[in-house]
C-alpha cells in the first residue's frame, strides 16, 4: 500500500489525496463478493483488481474477514474498508434493541419523556434465554397475541417462526419442533422474541416492508447519507393471522419468497420506492406521506445516535446499512432490523440497475480519487442527512422548520433522482482519466 504524506492533509477530501491519485493513477481493490459490487468495481475507471494477497487500497470485505483480520493488519491513511470494526452493535438484533433501550433511557433522563418517546419505533423485544422471565411476564399481560422468534445474527429469514403459546417456546427449547439445522444453531446463538406487528399496512392484501440504504462515513463526528432510491418487498401470499406457520404470508425476505411454488421471477415481489410513495400519496395525501417519511428519517438518525458512543470509529471504515422498515395500518413506521451486509444480488434487471447506481454512488462518496471538496450535500443519489447535526436544504427557512424536524435534506423517493446530471456537474475527470 502506497505511503500517504500527512503534512498539510486536511482529511479525506484534501489536495494531498488528489495528488496521490495523480501519482498512482489507479486504485487497487479487493472484493470478497461475486455479485453486483464486483461488476461495479470492475467497471470503475482507474480501479485495478488485486489478486491473491497483493497490496490493496480498497477492500469490499465480508464481516468474517473483518473479525479475523482487522486487529492484525496495518492500514495506511488512504485505505478504506466497507465495515466498522464492531458494526454488530447496530446490526445484531439483540444488540440493536439493547442500544436503543439504553439510548431511550438516556433521553428520558436528560431531555424528558416527550423526547424519549421519539424512540418508540421498535417492537417490544426480549433476548432469550437471558430475558426469558421478563418475556414471560410481558407475554402474560396480553394473552393471545402473536410473537415472532428470530436468531440474533442470521439473515434471509433463516430460523424465524411465529408463536402464540408459551408451550411452543418450551417445545423449541426442548428440541421438540426444530429441524437439525435449528438444533445446531441454538447451541451457539441467542434468539430474540419480538412482539409481532399484527396490523401491518397492506397493499392488495399483502404485507410488505421497506429496504432503505444509509451510508455512514464517520461516527465521530456522525456523518450519514440517505439514498433516494430503495424498494418495498412484498410477501407472495395474502396476509392472514390464521396461518402463522406460513412463511410466505409473514416474511418479506426475497430469499424466502422466491421459493414459493407460485413465485413469478419475471414479476418479482418488489416495488421501487417512488412507486410506493405515489401509491401512498394518492390514498392518504401528500401531507400525511411527508409526515411518514419524516418519521422514517427520525428512525435513521436516532438508531445511529444510539450506537454512536459504542461503535469503534476508524477513519479507514465506512458502512452501507440496509434498513428494514415496516408500516402498520396507521402508517406508523417500525424498525425491524438493520443489515450490515444488505443483499447486493439482483432479483430483476430493474433491481440490478438500482443496486449498480447505489454502489457507484457509494464509491463516489467514499471518494478514493479525491474529487470532492467535503462540503457537498448531495453526491449522485445520496443526500447528506446528518453531519454532526441535522443538514438542511439550501432553500429551507430554519425558523420555519421548528425543533421537531430532524433532517430536511432528505429526499427518499420524494423527487426525481437526476443522479446522472448531478454527477456530471460534480465529478470532473482527473488528468489522464476517463469520465466516470
């Protein structure tokens, strides 16, 4: 890895960084995945794939590599990797809830109950087996309600099931109703029992959740970007509480839905975010939908703040989070989970195009080439929503905003994503390089 001079270096957007690019005129990258991100890296002008154990400047690693290697390697100043060291404080289901509960108590103590109530966006959750007795007390307060059991560190819907009776948990604990795979998992993993949202907002009778992307480039100070595009993931079967054992009814994960007997790969189970926003606006009006998306913005900011003091900040790290948000029939958004490795495998051509744009813009923001000034509020499809405080649009009257508006510079499906025109103005080719 080439040396990075530090004299006169004002950070990742410095003149020195651009000089380094001009001297080397390439970025050496490694990639642990073989899906869309690898395509994007291969197509990026001036980026060169490093084979085997060659020295690299940028690594799109998996979390397993990070866990085994982060503490044992030296990274020069310019080097970037795609995870924070203890990203799991936000992306493991049990730790996310633990940190949110602690943060809510801190807010109540320091700012009062009204401010703490802004964190009431995640369902009642208990970690098992450590909080089993607390869970039982809560369970008995609302007999007949539905709960959902999830392994804390798995994805794609694996190991999840719904239940209404304590004996179902007892059977699960006694190996009664588990597959061999689940039995093996239970020996090493904790689970969370979470109050199931029994009244989800339905479209054509089907349940859905939102996948939204947030890019964090620093935790100290907190600097977070929100992507304008995302999608809604629909279940393949109409919603009903009469069949709690049917995963095709209750789980919206594409990995689950694509195994349904009547799944149509051409049609898929996704809506682009703009399509969903148009639908909601037509049914409920623009004012209601604007309020909904402001509430979703609050979820992003509060959840990041809840882990800001525990995440190990490192200038070499950034993180592209995939947030899963569920709407109930009152249009209240609920945070279901945050993914450190959101799926980058495309389920359709439209999905592929969206994820390519997302990843290209992630690389623009990370800015290995030193093109940016550091003052940008928008880069391609990303809008800077938090920079050690809320970021406002250029045309916003701050006095008119009031203290209840967290972050005005967000455009989640709120306008046309004219990213190509914006990038042409923002990113000019460096000497000897093709335009990105």
